[in-house]
């Protein structure tokens, strides 16, 4: 942390800042005078509140943080890629993982049809919402426990591990008893009690980015899970809120390479919820894979016009088939060996 | 709801859309042919999923919603202003209500000093956080139940009703047993389980706007509370996330007149958390009152440099005194009688 | 400027950074070793490209700017408030200045009616667009020179100085020959050639904030004008682009106190173009004045439903009358003397 | 256009709206009564100001536009893809086109070295700025005419057509006399005079998206060029402004498939200016190609640490070589034939 003094700050003010810093055990202030102004480097174990404290002192122009506030999720803490295992699927390696299924579990027939289809196209994890966070209280909000039971049944029948959302601390244990991976939705991305609760389980967590979370806030949300002792976290870019009204959200593909740089955790992309439009799902999935994502999570539905939830963004089985083929092609094209010998 | 057909859509496509609409009990489709394209008005009880359903049909260019998805919070549902009573304070009338206190309850001494001070300046409600949502798990997260007990003690001593945040469905009953008003924070603005839980109590609710919620989403969040049977909801603008990095958030003063137009619920402003800077608290408070806000909620602290939470934005007692005087002056200046006879 | 080295950067890397800094004449690098990492303070006349240069060197984690890139517009450069004189109007003092008139000059009758009305309500400057920047090439784009002539005629008849927009470097001389103040619109806020061109005139400039300009970019735009030798610049907050679709833009009232803190230039607010809705103009004007703005600029029209440009946001004469009375009341209520003795 | 009346609007109000519509020659209003409210469809040649006009009438709740305001750039106007020819390069076909070169022309040696390198890697167009729009007046602003001459020299020597930015209406003729393609930068994306000026030339135009322009505004900017008679326009996504501070802008990859859906004009991506970081250039370029972009435009520099402009984002020659190979691989993988027979 660096304290930048105002031009013309007095020696007394500078000394007072230094003393304030050193009044905290284990902290030291190092002066560095310039032509125009003095800066004071703070050395030691910095706590989050220190910035506010120092910024209000007389003569201080600005306090600049120079270390990241997240720790356990950083490359500096753990240089090697974390691999997250969900059933037999391994997320975080060279092979991108496809997660797919209906937005919401609506019925046994629907779920089984989706599971069969997505498995045959190479998906490794079945998605499906039993508890649905909905902006309006008047929308369909999921089948609840009955939906979880159907997911468990689909896992048994098709051998696919399942990922599903948990919305409330009270439900964590129950959802964890059915699911292979717990999803934290974008609207709960800063529901800190919920993050802590899944951090106490030993189930893998799919942590969606809050649609207005910065990378830093997203990694701090992961930090809540990791600091509970659960290091099986997969980060999922799902679109951020911007001024553009045409797409539901703006998918931030740069999140893929940036998160891979900052953190050892795997990062995947949700092209369905980010765009809100099935026509954009294939190009965005391909973009995600080309940018290096460890996987994607996609909504499919045999008959999207009657879907109870987000039908506009679901791929039909045919479209999903086409997309899967293209994903394989892009993925193979970028395998290290191939790149070294481009025709 | 209006279905806009593409130019050149066929009579068969138009008929198919009409039939699909009318396949839902109680819905009718009214054709209206133009020079360039056909539009179909949908009449009847529209459900949220209908838009997605119709948008995927052949020949459809766009589906446009023309009624608001929120109901109980609208002026159309209830034309007259709702008044919310918290202890003796009445929010929603001609007199703006000041809520003030420390960001977090840190100690009994601190809380009592604040309570005494804010009461003497005319505040009607004491604020103070016992459970603090913090972006980083390594920040101070509040005194918990002990903080609630101190708030109750301050109420008894100073006769001020108290508002405090509840972060988890499990805690709603407990917090409600101490507090006079339950606050839902910005990061829980779309924690739908929590909204439902406070909707089942009969305590007044202070519902902060999600920092990326549109007005519509904010009113739909209120709808979760209202549809639970609790109509004592006060909306609080607390800044939205924008590209501007200088202020912590961008306070959206237009929210005040817009919400007053759309809804019968009272609307107040939080100048402290929106700006993140004590220097901006007074001007933004005055702006809020001038724009017609039903009140403000402000952080105060006798010694902000040692505050355990958000010290940068807290007003000292002196500054709070100055601000209170100015608020009274602006408020009086805009009383109907005075305006009619400007010098 | 501070160079933060990565943890584990080598002494050779640190030395290389220091040498690179000192390879530029007049720059010095000051090392400051911490427990965790080394930081290097850069002392001397820093040029904008240095950050990029140093950030690419081996072992560098981050380069942090600690001084502002704008100079002539800062309080540090000129501590006292700049007053801008337009005709007899003085902008930047204790008395807020009202600028008002039609969005576009449409006809002589319209302009004269508006001029008469706004003058009688206390406006000091007449606004009116002759060259209109329009998002669509198919919209009405102003009367051009003929509009300028009408503005000059209105000035003569009513004794009001006029402000009008200039859109092109080629037009600067011509517009300046008619207008008392040159307006740079939001869409030209980073049209650097145009900024330079008005910087070479000696006419006062009304510099609207780009709807996506940060405060820093806005002040740098002013810097283009000031560095040309023209220090008669008034900054105008006119709404920024956010995710909220209800209002045309989100007016950022915090810009008023922030700009007053950072800069000596006067700052006013445009409640018409920022909100896009006449119903919001009065509350936002009052908010601006209460927050300390040096003035407002408002669209008025005797019959807004037939306005050729932005009719939705124009105040009728009646509404303008009401608003003017309220502005006076708020302004008087906040005069220093009154505040010191609140009833 | 659809006029939605308020619930409870009177027959007189409805009639008045209808009459107002029909007072404009060639417009008709079609009533459509619902259970809850009346809507009036407007049929005929709608002009942009009509929305504002109708919205202020008594009893009107909302006016909803249902046709797009842009015309010449739409798929409806021209269903087939436009191909833009720049020298021998053809943009808009199956083969993505690479444009590359230094951010700014700094010297003859630099430019020639870049031209040789990018040509050998398969780039079809040489980029290089002679006039540089810079946020600060104190930054390097380009070599001007001398830079244009060097670009022309590089074209002769290496047979690469050149694209360079024009910033001012006065310079259009001069820049067009040296360049093969005129670039309109993001900060001039709504400089309507400049757009008109390049629309009057017959040079291909590279139109960057304004960093806060919606797709609609971007296409309306293109409309200014097209309506001048110049239909050789290539659209370039270059990142939009969001709340995320880590990247300079947020590149919006969805723009690629959306623009291809809405418009017949080619669309490319600038991974350098959008991210501001060389480390992100390769993944974002690959994402763009995978999403279907017709090309990319990239900054390269033999020694980025001494670049006079945006060194942080330039690729070294080595990195550019690696990227080019990967782009070819992804591009080939997505060729129709290959996809039909995935292993």
C-alpha cells in the first residue's frame, strides 16, 4: 500500500501518517521524497480497513493498494492449474468440458430426453435447474426437491454427473445430497452467507460471475468458498450488464484469459444466459473455446417454444449437434501439436 | 403484448402465431395489418414466459411487452402514496425523514454516542449494521447478535426506532425480534428467498436498490415482499455501478422522481454508500431532498479514521450538524406554501 | 509514478527497471524494499507513454500513476474559482445562472417567444441549437446559419447573450461571429481537433461531458481548450450512459461536488438532455442547485408536442415558471447567512 | 410504431391521438382495444420526431417503435453480404482478413520493418496512425502528413494497401489522397460532419464502434456514410466501456454475430485497442475468428517498450507469428467442409 501525500503537505503531517501506520503492530512506513510530493510505502500485513483510515488523515492525497485483496485464488498462492473433478469429468485440463441440459427441470420425459441427447454429443455433465431464481415472483420458479430427484435419476440412467443451483443456506445440505456440483447463480454472487455455506461442503462449486462483479469481486467471492476449505471451485463467465440493450448481457470473453492469468482456478463460459438468444450460442461457445475456456455450459431443449424458462436461449437438439461438431474442430485445431505445424 | 411480424411473413405464419396465442386459455390475438408489416396484439392475462415462446415462432420479428411486469407496487394498483410507519417515524409524507448512525455497530460507547448525536439533530431512526456484507472475507463482518442487542438498548435509551440489515433467511426471525425495520442490502437485492422471507414478516422493510438493478428489477424485488403480504416497504437508492471510477458508485438522483411516478412506495437516498466519500455526503443529501426524496440514510461516526467499516464515507458529528441545518433549510424552502410566494 | 515489482523479481530485473527509468533525462528511480516486494518510485517530469514502457519490462507487476494527467484545470494549478463572463452573466460565483431556450432554433417566432419568456423568469443566457448533432441522418438537423442569425437577433432584442453548439472545426469562426458562448456537445467531447479550435478563440466555451467520459477524460478535454490559451471554460454535466433504460441517460449529480473539488472551473447541469423527460427536469434542476451547481441549462418550448427536436424533454412556459420559483427558493435557502441561523 | 394508451384513458383522448397521427400526411392510426387498454398502431412513413410528439399527448402511456431507424445498412434493404475491396484485399467473404501494423507511424525504419513482417505472416492490409486522437493533449499525436507519406511508401515497397485514421473534415481529401481505406476512430463515431465527409468520398471506410455506442447507434453512424453514396463500409468492434477496470475496454464478441444478422456490412474486431494488453490479443483474435468475424486489425511493434503510443498492447513479431498460425488453424477448422465430417 502506498500513501501519496498532497503537494505542500507539511513534515508534521507526513510524520503523523507514518506514526499512524506504525501504531498498528507489524506495519512500517517507508518515506520516499520526490520533487513534487512525498509517498509513504506501507510494509507488513495490511488489513482492508487501513485504506479508509489513512485516506482521512490531513495532507493525504490518495492511498493506493498495490497488492491484491484475494489470496487463496491467486497464481501467486498456487502457481499450477487447479483441476476440479465432478464425477468422471475433469475440469481445468487441456480438454474443454461441455455441460448441457435444460434451463429448468420441467418433467421426467424432458430431462431424460435432454440427458440422452447431450451425452451422445459428448457432454460430460448434465445441467438442470430445480430451484430457479426469477426476477419476477410471478414466473415459474422450478420443481424444487422433485426436480433434484429427477436429476439424480438421470445421473443413474445416463452416468452423467449433475450440476444444479442452490439458492439458500438452508438448502445447501439437501441440494448437496442429490447434486455432484453446486451452482451459485449470478444473483447470489455476493450472497456471502451462501458462499460460506458451500465452502463448508466438499462438493465442487460452479461459481457464476455476478453480472456486475469485477474480476476482483468475483475472485473475492471465490475466496469465501476457498477460505472455508473447499478448493474445488470452477469460475463461470455468464455475461455482464452494460448499456447495450440488444443482448440480455454482454459476454466478456476477455474474462477467460484474464482469470487464467490471475488465478489457478478453471474458468468456463455460459453462452446461453449471457446472450439470451439461441442464435448467438454457437458463435459465443466457439469464441470461448478459442479463447482458452476450460468448458462451456449450455441450455438445450427439444422444443424451446414451450420451455417454461428462458426458451429464447435454448438450443434445439439439431443445433446442439452442429455446435458440438464445431467445438471439437476448434478444440483440435488449437491443440499444441497442430499449431506447431500449420500447413 | 405486441407481436411484430417480419416484413414478408406469410399468411400461414401469421395464422400460426395467432393460433399459438389462442391455444392459451383466456388469450386472444388481434391482427392489425400495416403497409409494411403485420402486428398482432395479445389480449388477456399474459404470463412471463409467453414472450420467449412467441419470439421463436417462424416469421416473428420481435415481441414487445407493453404492460409492466410488476403489479402491487404500481401507481395503477394503488394511486395514493403509501406511508410506512417505523416506531413514531412516518416515511412517505411531506416531511423527509433522516436515518443516521454508524455504518457498523462497533461498541456500546460508539453506538450510544451516535444515537445521542443523531437524535439531537433531528434524526428519527437509528441505523447500524450488526451483520455486515463484505466483499472480502478478510474484512470486519459485524458484531452479530451482540450488535443487535446494543441496538435494542440504544432504542430504549434514546427512543429511536432502529433499522439494521438481515443477510440470511435463517436470521430473519431473530433480527426482526430486535429491529424495528429490516434492511435488505444491495448485494441481496435479488436474493429472492430472503425477499420472500421478509415479505412474510410484518416488519417494515428498507429495500436497497441492487447496484445493477434497473428500476423494473428493483420494483420486482419489492413485488416479492409485497406479494408475501407485507406492504410496508421503503425503497432506497444507494448508487449504481457505472464506468466512473472516482466515486464508489454513481448515485442516480433521477430514481427519486421516477420511482415516485411509477410506484406508491416511499423512496429515500443513501448518500454515504453511494458516493463512498464523506465530502460528497452533504451535497448529495441536499440534492436528494431537493429532488423530492422521502428521506435519507447516512453514516456518522465520531472518529471516522478508526471506524471498522467504511470510515471514508462517515460524517463527523460536526459535519452532520451542518448538514442537518441545510437539509431543514432546503426542505422548508420547497414546502408548497413558500413556493407560491417567492420573493 | 510507482513501479510495483512482482514477488520474487530478481535484483537484476529491479536494476534493469531502475536503469530504464534513468535512461530518460530528468527521471530518477527510488527503490523501496518491502517484506513482500520491491516498489520503485519514479521522480521527475513523467510523460504519458512511460507507464506502457515500464509495464512491459520483466519482473514488473504493475505501474501506478499517482499524479493527475491534467494540469491547467486543477485546483493545484489554480486554487481559486474561475469566473466565466458571458455578456453580463457571470458563471462560477455564488449566484447560480440559468440558461434556457429551445432545443433547436426552429423559427423566428418560436425563438423570440422563448427568449422573452426565459428572460422574464430570470434566465441570463439564451440557448438554442442551429447545428444539431443527430444520431440518425434522417432527423431534423437544424437551421444552420439562418438559425445563428436568429439567435443574434434575439440577443439584440432581449439583451440576452446566446450559447449555441459548434460541430466542426470549419465552422468555429463563423459560429463565434454570432454566438457569445460556444457549446461543445457530448458527442464531440473527444473531438480533439474541435477542442483545439475553440481553444484558439477567445470566446467562452460550454464543454459538455462526454456521455461516457470519466471525470479525468472530461478534464483532459478541458485541458485541450485551456492549453490553447482559452481559460473561459464552463463544464456541463449532461448525463452518462448506464444500464438503466428508463431515462435517456443517468444524470450524475456527484459530478458537481467532485468537479468543484478537482478543478477551478465552473460546473453546471443540463437536466433536459440527461433525463430526456420533462417530468424529471424540475426535480433534477433543484437537485443540481442544492448540490452546488453554478447553473443549469434547460430546454423550453411553448408547444413541445410539435417541437422539431427532443420535444419529450422540453418544459412548457408554465412549468418553467414554476421551476424558476423553486430554484430561487432553494438557492436562497442555501445562502451562507441563512444556513448559519436555521430556525 | 405503437401508441399504448393508459388504462382508463378516455374515448376523447384516444380520438385525439388518432387525429394527431392522421394530421400528418400519409399516416394512419389503427385502434385495437384490449381488456385492459387500447393500443393504436401507426401505419405509414414514420419520421423520428413522431415518438416525442405522441408521448406528450394526454392519456398516452408509452410509444413503442417497432421498425429500426436505420435503413441502408439493414439486411432487409440488402439481403446479401457486402464485400469491401481494399487494394487486392476482399473483406466480407469466407476468408478472414488480417490488418496489422504499428499503432502510430513513428519512423520509416519502424514502418518498413512492420510492413515486411506482417506481409510475410499473411496480413493483407497495413495499418498505421499518422493522426492520433489522444485523450491528453500532452501525449504524442502522430507524425501527420509525414506519416501519410511513409505509409504510401510502404504500400509501394510491399504492395500492401494501407488504412489510416482521419480525424477532421478538413483532412479528408488529403488523407484520402494517400490512404486506401479511411478509418473513423471510436472517439469520432458520432462526429456526424466527419461521417458525412467520408461518405462523400469513394474510399472504403473502416468505421470503429463508439466505445459507448449501441449497435443501433453504430449502424446509424454507418447510415451517415451510406446515405452519402459510399457503401464500402467495414464495421469494427473495438471494445465498449463497462464497469470492469482490469481491461481498457470490454470487447463485445457478440457484436460479430449480431451485426452479421442485422446488417449486410462486414464486421471485424480490434483486439489491441479493446483490451489494451498484448497478453489478451491472441485469445481475443482467436475468439473473434471463431465467432465469425471477417477479419481483425492488430497492433504490432518490433520493440513495444519504446513505442510512442500504446506499447502495452502491441504484439512483438514473434507473438504475431504465433498468433497468425493459430488464426489459420481455427479458420480452417471452421470451413464448412471440415465441419461436416468431424472425426
